C-alpha cells in the first residue's frame, strides 16, 4: 500500500464504517456551508465525500477553506454513515462520508481553463489534455482501450502467436500513402522512411520460420487527418504460415470476439458473412457498406431497355433503391443535389404515399416497368441511370446518406462482414498505369497467376477487408511467396528489373530462399476502439492525438529547427520559417 493513501476514493463503502483511512485525490467540488466544508474527493475509481468540521479539526478546516477545484489532497479521518436524508443510492460511496481530521494539500491548481468534463471546443481540450484525461469520458475510453488490447494479446498468445517488434525506421513500405522521412546524421542526404506498416518485415518473419507473428504495431502514413485517420496509428498486425484465407479470417474473428467478451458486450455471431467485392459494389455501391440496414440496390437495366423514358432507354445501366419514406418535393430536391454531387445528371423517382404515384416520369413508364417498380405505400423509388461505376457511386452515396438521415441503423445489431475477391490491380487514373489495390504483395486467386501479365484487369486477388457498421476495420491477404510471381506483379506495375532490385531486392532474395506460403491481416486498432467506445472519431480513444492541421496543440509540435541542426543532417530548408519557436 502506498504511503499516500490506503485505498482509492470510489471504493470506500458502508463496510468501512468506523475505520480510519487515508485517501488521496483531486477536489471535484467543494461546498462551504459556513462552518462545515464538504469536499468531493475524486480519483479514477470514483468520488468520496469528505466532511471537515472546524470544531473538531480546526487546522484541517483552515486548509479546506484554501482549496479549489482540482487541488490534489490527502485526507485522513474516520468513515462514518451519512444522515439518512443525505444518502446517495447511485454511487458506491453514497452511504458514507469521511470525517476528516487531517488535511494536506499535495498540489495546487491554477484557475482552470474549463471544468473537468465540461463540453468545450476540442482544441481547448487537447491543449490541456491532462485535464481532459481526468474526465469520465476519457477515463472510460482509455480504460476500454486497455481492456481490449489486453484481451487481444491474451487471445493471440493462446493461439501461439509470437509478439515480434519490427523497425519503425525503414525503407518505404508501399501502402498507398506518402512516407514520413527521417534524416540520418551519420549518412547526410539519406533518409529512413517511417514504416507505413510492418508488411515486409512480417513476411520476412515467416521466411524466418516464426510461423505466427503478431504485433500491436504503430504505423505512420502522411495523409490528411480525418475522423478515422491520424498520422500515426496502431494496428493489430499478424501473419501466419501454411494457411489459407479462412484460417486468417478465423483468427481475426476470434480477436474481435475476445474484445467484445473483454468489455462484456454481446458477441456478434461468427463466422461473419463473406461478400464478394463485385457483389458489394453492385448491391451497395461501396466496398464498405453499412449492413445494419438493407436498402440494397436493385437492377432495372433489362426492364427499362425499351423504355419510353429516354434517359432509361439510353443509359448503359439503370438501377434503383427503395427508400422507406414518401419524400416531399423539397426533400427530393435535396436528394437530387446529393445525387449530382456523386456524379448523377438528375434524380428520377416514384413516390408512393398511399394514393397516386407521384412522379414526373410515371407517364412515360409502361405497365411492365411500373409493375417492376411497385413499392409499399410510404416509400420512394430512387433511380440512377448512367455508366455502371457512376450508378454505383450515386446510389451508394444516396444509400449511405439515407441510412444516416433516416437513422436506419438505430437499434439494430452490429453488422460485421468480410469483403473478398477484390481485383488485384486497378488503373491509376492519372498515369493510366496498372497499380495495386491493396499492396503489391497480394497473391492472385488460385488459377489467375498465369493471367497476371496477359490480363491484369481480370485477375482477382486473395485480398480481404473487414467491415464493421460501414467502417473499414482493416485488410489482409494471402501473399505471393514466389520470387518469379512477385516479379511478374512488379512488371505489371511498370517496374523494370533495376527498379525492382533497388526497391525490393531483399524481398526477392528472401522469396528465393525457402519462403513458406503465408498470409495475414492488419486491423486498425484505433477505429475499432472508437466504435467499441461509441465515439465518433479516433481522437477520443487516443491519449494525445493530433488535429486536422497536422499539429499537436499540446506541445505545439511540429516546430521549425535551427539551421545548425538541419546542416548536421545534410538538409537546407527552402521554407521561410519562424525559428523563434524552434525547439520548444
Ligand atoms: N499491411 C497491410 C496494411 O497495413 C495489412 C496486411 O496486408 O496485412 O493495411
């Protein structure tokens, strides 16, 4: 037991009546009733009420008059029952209070920029994060993240995974983002890249015979910050040898289940549904649909082929969704705007409000068409007619918008699912060059390897994504374990022999020296934790996050560096910077 306290504030109970105790914590509130002073003393475990009576403890009363919110105190006294009318049945310490006879101020507190737990601007919360961390919200969130990480570690350990630390400072790892660079004093003009993921190292642990690797890995990606993105983030990263896709998905599902059990939340049923990429794009217009609600996209291309409505007849693809609401004219105008933002030229609709069908296009539609689009009263059929990818984008966008707007996901169970069978390559819109969808180390589905170079666009990859309630939690794949196949993929991406050697020579060498078949996965931990904690963004589950500008409001980083420091690193800044804040 520490000398500062016998126990924590929130656990003192009626069982302790009559005991002398030493407690320590923060002043949550202080009420001065002329003579008696009441202080709620708080720590992570809860609050306990202190009473200081000047007639019994004159010195303590004198001290009590000096204290302010968030002072740190040590109080000694006897646990007594509260008067019946003062009992608070809602908290564990509600039946008792502590009659204080000794009170010591361990630490003072300046006037607060905001009260603990007060809803204030997030920048202010982050500037004074040490205060914000004292709030119930942040205490809860950081403890949830601890519980979940601990549960995941136990689960991985049980499955014989070995926690291996891999370097942060490395060569670029192609995960589709920009690298953060680290200059090297010993080799001026040269840079390490901070690992965008441990991808190649984890593959090398498989070549190294580890069999099962995992890590709660920190990754760095230079991308714009968003609700679900920070420059640095953590992922549950793992890799396994001699496995197929289902083995990998099973491990990931177990880690999710262990996390849910860890926080005592109803476990989602496993195995999670597996949907193909082709299917989710066609049915939901996105590769990460929220499947807590239906609103699936239906096809109408065939039935509208000879339509009298020219827009339908002339479009390569016509599809629709049926929204569970008879929209007003104004609402439809708003939806049309949204559809246009997603690339539509207009928005055709049929409103069924229980009477006539309301629609400017109904008069052009045949009996057969109207029959095909018949919907329940109180619904609206919304159409998109264009090239397939535009139709998917528009209806996918409308579906997600309506899901939010009509609160379709409210009170529905969690929806986890896998997306599988992604294409291996896509065309880069700017260069027209084939590029990877995930990273270039993903294997083609069995049978497609031979077509890698002759028909890259038609090759499917053994890649899989995990989606929870419309959030992409992570990705993984079965990897290429043969150097010749890896080189074929590099060639499709336009990489010549020399560039392959310069960038990935070590990998090609390793793949030629007994590389076992292997595959793995990485789940974005912060996203998972935010969803587990019911938070709208990952900053709420990270102790010291950065903000959208790319800075850290607490320390003021990033800061400019003096020329002398840069020179030593072989760097000259071409940006005029305010050096006065350097090194702060
Ligand atoms: N390295 C990948 C990522 O960070 C995950 C994987 O393929 O295992 O997204």
